[in-house]
C-alpha cells in the first residue's frame, strides 16, 4: 500500500466522535468518473483532481483527459425525455419521489458500526412486518452529508448545502426505521393468490412464486457504492431488493471514496495530489490500494452479517452526528440469514469492488454478482482476462449504461463475463447515463432541470428497470425467496425497448 494512501486511511477513514473529513475536492470523481464538475454536469474522466469547467453545452469545452483510451464524450445537449413503457406506473408530475419498492414486504432500515467492521458504518435494508408503511427515514442522514456532496461536486458550500438540504434533506424514503426483521414469509400467502403483479410492464402470476417456510432465512446482499456515494445513495435499488426478501448491507466505505467520512482524532501527515500530473503518476496504484481496502470492508460486512445470524454481540456503536437510526433489533436477525445465498453488488467503482471481492473469495461462496455500470480502471486488461478465465467468478450480471461506456472499459467487462458462472448476462440501458442506478437524478431533479440536464429515460423508470433486471437475474440464478420475475433473461426479446440483453 502506498504510504500516502495508508496515512490517509488511518487519518480520516475511521468513524469517531470528531468532525467529518470532507475528502471530495482532492480525491474523488463524484458518483463515478462521469459526475464531476462545478455545475453538476456529467463529464468524461478517468481519475481525480481534474479541473472543473465552465457552464457550457458543448462537450468540446471540457478540460479533461482520458489516459486509458478515448471514449465517447457525454452529450450535454438537452434531450427530449422518452418513456416507452406506458404500463409502468411512474410519477411524472415532478417532485422528489423515489419509486415505491415493488415486492410484498415492507422495508425497514437501520445503521450499525460494528467492531468487526473496524469503524465502517453499514446500513441494513431488510424486510419487516410494519403493517402501515411509515416513511420516516431521511435520505440525507445529516447536513454534513450535503456538505460532502458539495465538496465532491466543487460547489461552494454556502450555496450548495442549503440547496441540497432543501432538495433532499427533508425527503423521507418509502421505508421505516429500525423495525424487527420480518417474522414470517410473505411469499407463502402471496404465492397462491390469483392477483397478477406488474413488473415494469411485464405481467406474471404470483403463484409462480415458490411456497416458503413460515419463518424463512433471508438471502443477503452486500452493496458497494461508487465514488462520492454513501450508504443511502442507492436506497431505491437496495430497498427494492429488501422488499423481495433480501437483507441488504450497504457499506459506507472509508477508503476516501465516500462523500463524507469521520476522523478518529489521530494526526498524521497526508500527501494529496495537487496537480493533474501527480494524479496521473499515482492514479492506478492509488485506485488499486482503494480497491484492496474496499474488498476488506466487504468481507467485514459479511462477517458482521454472520455475527448477527449467530446471535453474537457485534458491538454496535452509534453517534447522533452520523444520522440515521442505530440498529436495536439485532436479536430478530438470529438464525434468519441465509449466508449460503450471499450476493455482491455495486455501482461504478463499487461494481469493480464486487467483482474483485468475488474473484478473491475463499470463505463466503458468493452465489451471484451484480455490476451496475462498472468502472474497471483498477483492472488492467491482462488482469480482467486472467480473472475471467480463472473460473473464480459466480454468475455475473453487468448492466451497462449506454452514455457512459467506452471500448476499453467494455472490453474488460466482456473478458470478466467470458469465464463467469452459468447464467451471466450483459444488459445495456439505452440512453442512460452513469448516475441512472443511483437516487440522485430523482432526488436532485429540480436542480438538474434548472441546469437543463435531461434524461432519455425517466429516472424513476430507469431505477425500476434496473431493479427488475436484478430480480430477473437472481431468479434465474436460483437466489431469493421468489423465483417469479420479469422473464427478460430467459427471453431477451420480451425486454422493454429501453433494455438490450445479451446472454453469455
């Protein structure tokens, strides 16, 4: 590990009771390499410390360089919104509204900072028995999180923090907080009803679901965020998985890639790259060091889930300044988690993290891996080919966003898919940008509208399409309580026009 990275890890990537370290301006590319600039416009970039550009509608105005290979520039021209799945119920009236989870379970969330995780905060999204959904979980855990987003986007704090708090600070997600884990299977009674459910315009009968025990063991998913993300950035997809009977652990990484992290009070000397040339020289080694730490944190999250399942005391810590709700219902998880059906998932750099963790796994036996628009800079072409040919990857779903991909990155993804487990697939979201799997296009729709940023696909529809693809993939892989899902991966021709699927 490079000394500068090790020092940074010790100094600002442990949670404690001190002020937060806002790491964005120097180190990060917000929400993945496409999202970084002084005015929130998506740009094409590969590493950090690129200069922000002036407000312009021409991609030629971007002051960026791409070291790995040239890739198509993101079109910044306003585009007409096209939604071509009228059967899907999407709120198009405006406002900050995340999609309601699609499954039979209500969803609860809770945060923990377990001893076994060595200071990493993790948010659990899980099924609960709440009879009446009470949306009382805030999307922004604390105002400092808004400050962290502002730092990554290089927006003046005095302007950005009030705006972000206005847009998202009071927004509550369609989930509850800190409820006990669901006590019985919803799929058992749900499976034999004659009601037809709608899965993004594709209708199927619920009796296709398998009947499950009264007190089922829920499969687990560990989710890794992208650059500048955090534990709530992908709450829509995580909540949707939870509503279908998964317990999702969203890790808030402390490698310097999250929008905010907390210091442990230790003072050390940290060397940050201040020039683009310095970032070039150490970029790959720095990202690899980050990837190694992220993999360790994913494994620590799995260890925490095992401790919950064993009924062990995981030593939950909590500080009100972190926001969220401390996990107090840990006893309800004892003996209820199916660790033999564990899945890794992630977006952008988090997708690379999930793939790396699966390829190095010697303990957990992950059943499947979901890579949402992966950014594979930390993998060389040779390494991607080696991992792909080693047979170490389980069934792998790669969902690629059309407006983000370029030849080199896609070639690495195909090399990884080539040797992945049976049932692997490559799906392309037509017209989608890199942020489409996160909550941000919905949460900050008002600001993006003012900046004339438009999406070819309605952001809410995009979130539901991604969730439906995940369910279809996991159903095909035999993971989960309900085997019925949109049959797109069995019959790609049935997929909606926004989705292109290639079975491998």
